[in-house]
């Protein structure tokens, strides 16, 4: 397959999995709850990265996809008493259908224009959810009392961390294949991808479907962790902002970067809580994000990598 | 029926005012300023601070809001847009981050709860069975005056024509001796001023809250996309299409569907006719 795997890749992943598995032994329940949120944010950020980080089709409407997944499973379990085992796969499939719908405009437009259409998609579904069949969706107030899959912080932690690691590992491997390279090439120059005899349309469709798959999975599990869903919190520009910033801070189109970006930001927000209890926290958070982004748009991953390279070079020179 | 027409004209005037500053930046600088909504929000708060907390006359508050908005625009251009050197996606993302930063700054100073702005010009007038506040009427008149002024400025003055030239072809304009940087600065300044003025009127039309920047931003985006870039006439026409569409859907279908048709219109126009209804060939 030519994945280019080296021994240290295995060591790093195994080490990461081991640390995450042992985490509940060392940290408090409160911290575990924070990590759970970080895990879900990481899944959403990875989903965003697969689409926007790679192909350059910036999605400002990712909650559109996440919301389809979350609402489908919420409606199925709550209103039709469908067991979760069936509801979640259905939700994922529905999200992939949603991803295909979002893909249609990408056939004709790109760049800023696509970003705006995706934003329009999010606003559209936000308003539709409240109006169309409020008996199903719960209208403006959303739904509560949904089935939760786990009880207690430790179980919730294990479920979310397993899901996150599986998603991250699969996407990381997938992006190391030639398919991943082709997706990156779309972000660089769509014409030359066509010139190389590949079909940009098929590749783009694949990126949208994969992104939707991950977003739907994350959204469905997230709603069954929270046990409630509210349109105002879900289809919120601040939520888009958090996902995008997590990806960019970590390093777009690296999969590992968004994961750590999500952790970095979630913990940053948590540590700011004692000093700034309300939404003012976003001030510091946003300023840090803005400065980092202006300084190095490729993110922390890139900064770490260049430092490592420099270190290696120095070691070689000695 | 009369009421729908009157309300439609008034709302459309406000929307045109909101969108025109955004059109300007998008046409000349070719960047999407996603922090445009925050001019509107911040200007609302600046006006609130000066005229309601400090008790200055409304017109002074309006001018101060405009001047500070214009400063914001210049700062934004020099600190964010220029260093990113025309990377459009990067500008979009950093202005989105900036919008959230400004939102939380406002929360820090004024709190999270919504505030009611006293009308800039108090009083009402009855036309048929429709009640029109002088406030909204003033916004519409101001909007028309500003649009006509801007149109003449762009068509007749040297700077305005230079702006047009930059919007059509920045490289060509630069070869012909236009200082692109200066033109961009002027554009950002004017756009900030217009955004701020629109913000004060919009805030008095709805209410003042830290999250109020999203709705006008989306309306501005919709108007610019559907109207097409580089067209003030397009902005005006589409502001009326969207304004009337909203009023009609509120009056005849359901108030909750207010924004749905706008979103559908954006998606449809972008997919079927990406250059907009009145725009030049682009993409």
C-alpha cells in the first residue's frame, strides 16, 4: 500500500492509546468529563479536516452534517423507540446523504463562495428544524431525556476515547494512502488533478462522504452522551468557530493536528473558567487562536515538526 | 397589502444599508470580511454607550460610532488583511475568529443580556393601517441618501473610479498608476463607517445583543452573492427582493420561515448563476 509507516509511528500511537487507556486512574472525574468533550471536538475537527483541510473546500456549515446525525438518531430513539443499535447507523447514513447534498454546490463553485453556501446550509437547517414538524424535532427548545449509552464519567470516557481513537487512526491511515494524497492535490490545483487522469468529482464526493460519515458518527454518539439536543447550541456560529479553530491551531490536513488542537482548546477553556466564568473566555481563546493563526497558519503540528527537524539536523551535524 | 408594501420598502432600505459596506469590500478588496457583522454589533454598543449612558445627542453618537467603525476597518486591514497577502481563505477564517473575539469583548464590557436601544428619532406616523416609526423611516431615508452618494462617489470622483479599477483588475490598475494599498485603505475605512451607521439603525430596529452580528452578516452575504460583486444597483435591487420576500413570508406564511427563503435563494443563485444576478463574470 505504500503507507510509509515507520517503527516510531507504531510506538507513538501505542503510547498514545496506552496513556488514554490509563487516564481514569490518574485524573479526577471532572477532568475526565473535560476530556470527553475534547474527544468529541476532536472527532468533529477530524471530520472538518478530511474535507476542508485536505480539499480546500472550506465548510462553515459543518454543524449541518453533525446536526443531521444528531437529530436523526434523537428522533428515531425518542419518537419511534428504535433501538440505538439501529438508530446510530441510520443516522450515519442520513448524514452521508446530507454530505452528498452539500457536495452538489461544490461541483460548480469553490473558495469563498462554497464557504458561504455551507454557511447558508447551516442557517437553513437551523430554521427548518424549528418550523418543520416541531412535534418530531422538539422545535426551538430541542429534545431532552434521550437514551444515554453510558452511565458515569469513566464509562463515558472509555466510549468516547475508543470512538475518537478508532476514527483518528482510520482517517490517519486513509490519508496516508494515495487517495489521501489525491485529496490534498485537489486542494492545491484541481486542474492538474484532472490532467493526471483522476476524476476530481469522484475524489471530492469521496471527501464529502468520508467527512459526513465521521461527522454523523460523532454527532450521533455525542447526542447519546449528552442525552439532549438544542438547535441554538448546535447550529451556532461559535460551534463552527470552535471546530475550525481546533483544526487550524493543531494543523490542518494532518489528522493528528486537529486531535491535539481539540485537546489544547478544550483544556484552555477549562483553565480559564475560574478566572472568567462566562462567554468572556472566548476573548482570550480567540486572541490566542488569532495570533497563532497569523503567526503560523499551518498550526502547532507544523511548528513542532520544524523544531524536530532542526533538532535532528543539529544532531546529524555533530 | 399596503402594509406589506410599506414594511417591505422600509426593511429593504435597512438591508441595503447593511449590505452596501460589505459589497464595497468584497468588490474592491475581493475578500469576504466575516467580521463585517461586528461593525454592526460594536457600533450599536458604541452608540448605546455614548448616547444612552453618557447622554450625548443621538447625532453625535451616530457620528462617533461611524468614525470608530471606520477606525476598526483600517485597523483590520492593516493588522489582518495586509499581512495575509491576499490569501482569501486565511482572511475569511481570521475575520471569523476576530468576530468571535469582538463578540466576547462586548460581553466583557456590557454583559450577555440584550439591551433595548431608544429610538434615534422618536415618534410614529400612520399611513393607512400601517404604523411606521420615524426611526425606521430615518434608516430608509439615510440608506437611500448613502446609496446615491456612494454611487455618485464611485462614478464621478477620481478615487471612486480608482476603486472601480482595482475591483476589476488590481494588477492593471496598479500598472496605470493607482496606489492599490491606498485605495484599499480608503475602501476599508468607508466600509467600516457604513457598517457602523447601518449597525446603529439595525440595533434600534431590533435590539442590542452580543450575538446580533450573525443575522445582518448573513443578510449582507445573501445580498452580495445574489446581487453579484461590483454592483451597487444589484445590491439595491436584491435588498428589495430579500426584504420583500421576508415581509411576505412573515405576513402570509409563517414568521418562523422568515429566513428560509433567503437561504434557499443564496444556494440556488450560487449553484445556477454563480456570478450573481447583476455581477460581472468571475470565478
